[in-house]
C-alpha cells in the first residue's frame, strides 16, 4: 500500500512539473504576441490622419499596410484604432454601407478590451455624423459639443474635426455667424499645431462656409490659400481638389471663362484627381456648356459624369461588404478562442497548486476540466451554427437591399438621360409654347428622379424622408425659375415623415405643380413674395396627412374653380388628388392663394423617425 502511494505521488509530481512548464511557456508566448512599439504605431496613425486630408489614395494604401502589418498580433485594441480611421476614410468617399459596417465592427471590438476614453470619443463623433445624414442637425451639434468638453486639449486633431463638424452644421442651418466662429476656432487650432494638412482642411471648410454665405471674395481667398499649401507641399490630389472648388465658385457666379480655366487644369492632370472630384468637374462642365448653349458638349459630360457615378458605385459593391463580413467573422472567432485559451491557462496554473497538495482534489479537478472543455466545445459548435444561420439571413437581406438600391440608382440615371435628351430636342424647337411644355416635362422628370436618388442614398430604400426630399425639390425648382429675377422666399415646415414611393411621388408632383404655378402666376407685377409649404400628420383625424401650399401673391381671379381648369398642370394635380383619394379645399384669402389637401395613408406605407 505504501509503495503504491509513493508511485502515485511520483507520477503526479512528474506530471505537475510537465504541466507547469507547458503552461509557463504558453503564457509567456501568449504575452509576447501582445508586444508592439506603441509610440511608432501612434506616429503611423498621425501620418494616416494627415493623408486622409491631402491624399485619399495614399491613405487607402496606408490603411492596407497597417492592416497587414499588425494583423498577426490579433490585438483588438490596435484593430479598434485602425477601424476608427477606416470610418473616417470611407465617410470621405461617401461609402456609407462600409461606414455602417465599420461602425458596428468598432463597437464589437469593445467587447474584447476596454477602449481608452479618447479613442471612444472618435467613435462617438463619427457615429453621430453618420446617424445625422439627411436628418436634423440639432442632435449632432449637441453631441459634438459634449465631445469637445470631454476631449483632451492636447488632441488637436479631434478638436479640429469637431469644430469643422459644427461649422458645417451651422452653415447647413443658415446660421453663418456661428459657422464662421467655429471656423476661426479651427484656424486657431491649426495655427497652434503648425500643421499644413490641418491648415489645408480648415481653408477648404472655410471656403465652403463663405461661399454658402455669398461672401465670394473670402471664399476664393480661402481656396487659393488651400491651393498654395498643396503646391508648396507637392500634394497633387489636394491641388486638384482646390482647382475644382475654385472652378465651381466661378461657374456659379457666372464668371464662365475663369471657371473653364480651372476645369481644364483638372482635366489636364486627370491621373492625379480623385474620382469624386472628377464627378464634380464633369457635372460643372455639363452645366457650363448648357449655359453656353452647346448641348452636344453638355450631353457628353452628362454621360461622363454618369460613368464616374457608376464606377464609384462599383467600388461600394455589396460583394466587398460580404467579403469584409467574412473576414471579420474569422477574426472574431480567433479573439474568442484566444480569450478562452487565456482563461484555461490561468485555470491550469491554479490547478497545479492544488494538485501539488492534494491528490484527490487533482483527480476531481481533472475530471471537472475535461467536462468543462467538452461543454465549451459543444457550446462553441452551437454558437458557430447560430452565427452561420444569422450570417446567411443577414447576407440575404443585405443582397435584397443592395439590389433595390441599385434599381433606384439605375432608374435615376435613366431619368437623367431622358432629361438630357429633352435638352437636345429643345434646341430645335422655336415655338415658345412647345419649349414651355418641354421645360415643365423636365421639371416633372427631375422631381421623380430626385425620389429615386433619395431612396438610393437612404439607409432604408423602401421609404422617402419627405423633409429632405421636398427641400431638395424646392431648391431644384428655384434654380429652374431663377431667370424670373424675383426675390421669392420659400418657407418649408415638414414633420419627420417617411412615405413609401407610391405616396411620395404623388405628393412630390402635386407640390411641384403648385410651386411652379406660384412662381409663374402668383407674383405678376411684384418683385418679391413668400410661398409656404407644410406637410403634417394629424393622427386624430381620419384623413391624417395634411399638405398645404399657399402664397401671398395676387391670388386666383379665375371664374371656374381652380382644379376645374383645362391645363396640363391642373390635370396632373387633379389626377394625383384622386389617386390619393384625398379631399381638397382652396384658401382664397384677401392676399394670395393656397390649396389645402387632406389624405389618409395606411401604416404599412409610412413610418416616423
């Protein structure tokens, strides 16, 4: 009996030593994989931030380089920081499907480690910017101000981005004094840092704000300064961006020859130009030749612009997203396995101490570990099966969503081609009445194309956000009637309403016809006027949606009711009123005229934010 115990003790002791050496080596090897030069990594990230400002193509190469360089470490902290920079990169390219993917990826990385407070602020800022696309900017302004308060004052890059985001929000809301104050704060940060890339970014943002505020001289000065910085630092792509911006300002201030010089500079160095800038230049040249009444050239650049649009769309194809999802799933599994392995290694070290003291506890613990390992394996298999099913469902939904977006994209492009063809045909028409009919047709086509463009850009391709759509349509109509040389103010009050396309098209075209009628007839012998547009939901009424379009012009003096007239525009309004099964009433006040339309929509065809 004594000999058996001695043999058991000797056997156990040998196994303790072997197990201890194995665990020690495993833990040592595991810890070594986590080592890297943190300071060098931060320098690489700072260089990447500057490249995103001045050379987006080089930034793309650097992102891939960093991905490959640090991939073997399997460090969620490193990958989290790189993913944050990817969000900024794809936002600059307008690849919002990839932005959404990277945002989710960054949030999931936080399950594997505790992110630093400053790194989390970057995710908060970029996430807030993405969530505010096409929405009210008030929430984004509030979040950005909180980020500034929480941020370290030494992180100049984050503070700079925050002030530029605020400047853009205030500019979009027409609060130019506040926007310019934010620009000045950004300039102070760039000056303190003494960084040419920061100065370049601020100058471009300042140029846009001044341009929207109609301070053309200041806008030109900012873009010229940006171009000078690009030339001094040999930033070819940044120089092309500055040329594009200068040409655009000259074009929209009717200095056509000056604009053409800058567009020619861009085309001369087309190989050093980003696709997004080429898309902008082709669109400007299309408008330039339209003003020059050279419709063949205008049509040529319209086709070129559509080709660039298609190329950009291909770069954002759903296949890339699916491939990235597959790669990330593999990485996630690796992190989970490494985390589980680390826990098991710690458990084995504890078991070594127990095994060296009590043989009985060793045996029981060994059985317990084995049982737990089998249980973990079963749970892991079940988890993988569930993940695979969820992935298949997600891929199927994403494929359908992307297909629907592609259909809207193609429809929009086809309608633009139809509009271009009408432009070509109109140059051979001398009859003013025929020309008027063609122009009205083009406005209606553009109104429908705008809906499909909204559906293509929205996260949800089944619904149109009516606030953003009607504002863009009003802006488009304003450009069409700019030749009337009247100061017409259009006030818009639209609740946060999303409508399906079957309802958005009738509402949009009714508004288009009423707005066109007001521009043409409401302000005869008047130099200025106001048009009010409202779209509200009143759930207490059976006809819960209410559309109101009215003006303070000369009013309607016809003997027949407004909707009984025999004109194409009125017939279109009547047809769509019937399609909506709506009720209408005319508001014939002492000053002006208006039409009030009430209709009901099934809950399946509308939703609220």
